[in-house]
C-alpha cells in the first residue's frame, strides 16, 4: 500500500485513454479515406466509361438527325480532358493520406510474441466473462420461469373465484 500513489495511476490511466482516443481517431480517419478512395475509384470508372462512349451520329438517312450538341462542346471537351488528371490527382492524394494515417498508428509494444500473449490473455478473460454471463442468463431464465408459474397460479386463482 505504501508506494502506490493514486495520482500516478490516474495519470497512467489517463495516458492509456488518451492513446486509445488517438487510435480510434486514426482508425475513423482511415475508414473515411477508404470511403474516399472507393468513391474516387467509382467516379473514375464512370469517367472512363463516359469518355469511351462515342457521341451520337446519324446512322442512315432513314433515321432522324441525332440531337444537336450544345455550343459549349469545346468547353466540355476541355473539361473531359482535365477530368482524368483531376481524378488521378485526387486518388493519389487520398492514397498518400491513407499511407500517412497508417504510419501514424502506434507500433505495438513488445513485438509479435507480446501481442500473441496479450491476445491469449484477452481470450481467456473473454471466456471467463462468457461463462459468468451464461450463469447469469441461466439464473434469469430460472427466475423468469418461477415468475411465469406464480403468474399462472395467480390467474388460475382469480378465474376460480
């Protein structure tokens, strides 16, 4: 008892909580980056499909003239030419952001063996807690059956009056 200082343990716990908050924040940002990359990839495929498709042309004199293209066709062509560059730049930027977030994740202490020991310890704790929860569930089910039986007896008594 003599050497334990509540302030020191509080600071240690506070540091662990702060590290956990940072870790959760980084993971949230990673999820956002994955969504961003997926969206950019989806838009890139759409852009490639749009550029692949040919403009409408008249196939024969038996068919009507295709709808006229707007006068801003030159602007559209310029925009279409710039879109792949912009999309590529966005995709590269998102990938670099993802890589920097992965690099910012804290390195696990103690290496792989320490991680495996920690996992084994957590699994053992989980098993103990699981057994405890099962015992509580069984006790609750037993109590529920008792209450249901008492309720049935009470309703039978009321109906027999």
